[in-house]
C-alpha cells in the first residue's frame, strides 16, 4: 500500500468548508493592510490637481507636513503588512499543496472537497482585500485620469484616436500625467466606449470619475477571482496556489484596484474566457476573450492558443481531421473579428487606436531587456565615447521586437500538445512580451500571473515572483515617482524584496519566530512547512 504523506493527511482531514487558523490569521492581516493602504493614500497618492475636494472635506492637512508623514507611515505599513500576509499565505498553501503532479498529493474526494471549500472562502476574502481600495486615492499612477480625459473627448464629439486630451483643457487634463497630454488613446473600442459612458455620468469631476471607473472595472477583478482557481483546478493544479499567486498578490491588488488600471478589467475577462474554453464552452469563451482584446490589444496574444485547447478536446474523443483545423481557425477568426468589429463600429473611429500603441516607447525604464541592454551599452562605452541613449535604445528595441516575434511563434508551436501546456504557453508568451516590449510597468505583470497558476512552479520560482513583486511595490512610489535610477533607494528595495523572497524558501521563516506556526497533530510532532 502506498503511504499517505503527512501533508496529504492534513488536507484529507481538513474541514470541508473551513480555512485553517494560520490562513484566516493571514487573511485578516491582509484586510487590515488594505485599509491602511487606503487611509495612507489620501496623503501620498495621486490626488486630482486643481481640485479642492480635500479642503472642502477639511482633510487638506493630510497632504503636507506632519499629516503627510503620518499618511506615509500608514501607507507603507499597509504595504509591508500585506506582503507579510501574502508570504504567510503562500507558505501555508505550499505546505499543503494539492497539485495533481505532486507525488504525495492526495487525490481522494475528501481532499478535493476540503480544497474546494477553502477556495470558496478564499474568494470572499479576495473580495474583502479589494473593497477598501475601491475608495482609495489613485496610487502609483495617474493613468485613470488619462482614461477619463480620453473618454471625455469621445463624449464631446472628438476622436480620442486622433486628438490628445490637451485638445480639451479642464480638470481631467490637469490631473493626468502630462507626458500623455498630447498622445492619442491606445485602448480598444470597447474600453473607450465604457469610459465614455462613465464621463457621461460624472462629467469632468475627477473624484466621481475615478470611483465610477473602479466600479465599471470591478467585474473584471471579480471574474479573475472566479476564473483563476477554476482554471487551475481544471488543469490539475492547486487552485489555492493560483489564487494566492495572482488575486492575493499585493502588487496586483494595490496597482490594479488602487491604481486603478484597465488591466483590472482586461485580465479578468481574458482569464475567464480562457477558463471557459478549457471547460469546453469554446464559443462563449472566445466571445469573452474577444471582448478582452477589444479592451486592450495585448489580450490577443492568447487567441492563437485557443486553437490548441480546442483541438485537444477533439483529440480526446477522436482523431483530428484537417477540416477540424480549418473549422476551428474559422470560428476563432470570425468570433474575435465580429466582436472587435462591432465595438469598432459603435465607437465609429476605425482602427485609430493602433497609432496610440506607439507612444509606449516614451516610458524608459530598465525593466525590459532592450532598455536594460541600451543602458548597459551606453555605460560600457562611456569611458571611450559619448553614445546618446535614444539611438541606442531605438536599435535595441528594434532587435527586441524581432526577437519577440520569433519567440511568440516558437512558443505557440512549442506549447501545442494539450490544454494544460497551451495555457502555460499563454503565460510564457505574456512573459516574453513583458521582457522584450519597449517598456513595462508593474500592473502589466497581471497578463502573465493570472495564467501562472496553470504551471507547476517550484518554491524557488515562487520565491522569485514574490521578490519581484515586492520590488515593484517599492521602486514605484505611490505619488507616481520612480526609484529605478536612485542607487541607494534601489539597494534598499532590493534588500527588502530579497528578504521577502528568502522568506518563501526557508523552512523556518523569520517571523520573528515563524511566519507560519506549525499545527500539531495527535501522535505527531510539528510538521515541516517545506513544500513537497
């Protein structure tokens, strides 16, 4: 008889619908952290410019002097506590991992029921973590004001794909990052139409506009909360790990909801659509994916992989025929084309959003390979000759674009064997885009992380993700400033991020005692918290 591991026994004997005490403790800590981040945002976030709402509410004192210092302490205490809670959750889930590919995982109905019961509770807690941030002042970016300013152009009869927000001065233009004042909208027709509807209701009021934008994008986050664990479960992965990696990720929760960013809607729709396709609801799933594409074109990276998932489902029943391939390709092209075409016709400004995509190269940071290489080349050449960064950067980005095209095609072909590898392929393809596109920002990582739960990531890989996410929460500041070129601040951020990652790989995490207190069981000593 095959022995059952201690961790598997713990899963099998857990209450069907309950959460372990360490999990509940971490979840409560994360909720407190979310509230602290929200309170602190009123002093250190991106408040609307030329707007007196804080003064009118007798709260102006939080934006300067001692008030701002207290707000900063609250904000960063909240960030630290949320990362701490996240690490604790991750360690607990890894100690009781239930991926189908883990040798000592227990596949009994009792164990599956216990895991599903935990997932149900975790989903409610994920909503709880996000809710306080719904009323936060925008943090880490002023993009939400740009969404509103671009939508106001459409509302007023102008073309956001041809005109920049500077065309229509006002409080929305004042509040957005001025680098985008003359640029056109890079977002798909479905999103600009939603944002136009928001400005029809809220007018040019930036405070009401921000709150309304969060409300209309919240369904995307709720879809992610449902779809991420559902997709992982369907593919034989631990849904708790998938939830933890994406939905409880402090970098994504704070950036996407607290930001807020369009990825809050796009990523949720995208992962929900793929989950429906994996569940053999192919046409419905494709429709949802197509909507995601018409919000932000990056979602289109996932579309070719739908072919492999659909073919895998046919292959499980009979041999695949050439006409099957033709029919599926036709369905994919027709479905996505119709959805995108209808949205484009409703907006009435054609494919002008393609022009806006080129403005992303205004963002320069070394988080992408081409930009990092360009910086390195100019640095190495500095003792011998003065190489201006712009021409070197242009060459590096061109090479990166060619390399990305090759990698995307190779990834699509490499991950063609079954539905699980296809979904992992989506995550790999998105990661390639993040690494090789002209620029990347922390909230972009949602593209890959919502699918990462489909892969069987080891503890070290998860620790690297934890470190990277903690790093992204520090080097990007809540007032939209960036510390990537400040050596001392960069070293401090790297040290803190390294500590967060190290906490994931140690069996006895620095709590000051233990991040996760082992549960003693009758007749047994304290189990190790190490992952299988």
